[in-house]
């Protein structure tokens, strides 16, 4: 594959986005099916109450450790949460892959620009939740 061809890079990056969105949709749909299988849709209101220390649309915890333990027990909310996490990680992985592809292509200027974009993405995901004015 000739990485100097912009179409080749676009095809690779497009496939990453497509795969991420499709995988996310499959995981979310599976979580929904588990939810429907375990709980009747008539009693859904009891599962989506507001708790101040939890997500505003559900009575499930939103930490990675609780999601992992929920996945082990096939908790529907944890499965859906994983699908959303995959969806959020998809564009980030695209930016990371862009860094690799620009480096393989030997285009240093775009490697530096894309690294800056990647660092800004990481900063916004990791650091800003701890800044008081951003809800941390």
C-alpha cells in the first residue's frame, strides 16, 4: 500500500472510524438485549432514577472499575457503557493512527501537528475533569 497516496490514508482512517462505530453499535445493541432479557420494559422507571453520586440517567456507577465488574457479571448498563466508551475512543484512535501513518509517510510537519491534536485530546479527557470550573 502506497501511503504517499492520500486516498490510501483516507481509506485506512475511514475504516478505523467505520469499524469503531459498528463495534460500538453492536456492543450497545447487545447491552440493550441483555437489559430487555433481564428486566421487563414495563419496570424501566425503577432503573433510571436520579442519584447524585451516579450518572444522571441510571442507577449504575460510572467508574472504570465498576464497569469492569459489571461486564464480568453481564450487567446491561455496563455493557452499554462499554459501547459508549468504544464510541468515544474511536476518533482518538483515529488521531493516534494518523500520527503513525504520517510518520511512516515521512511527513514530519503533520506528525507534529497531529501529536499536538492528540495531546489536546488526552488533556481534555484526563485533566479537565479535575479542574474545578469544569465540574471536577
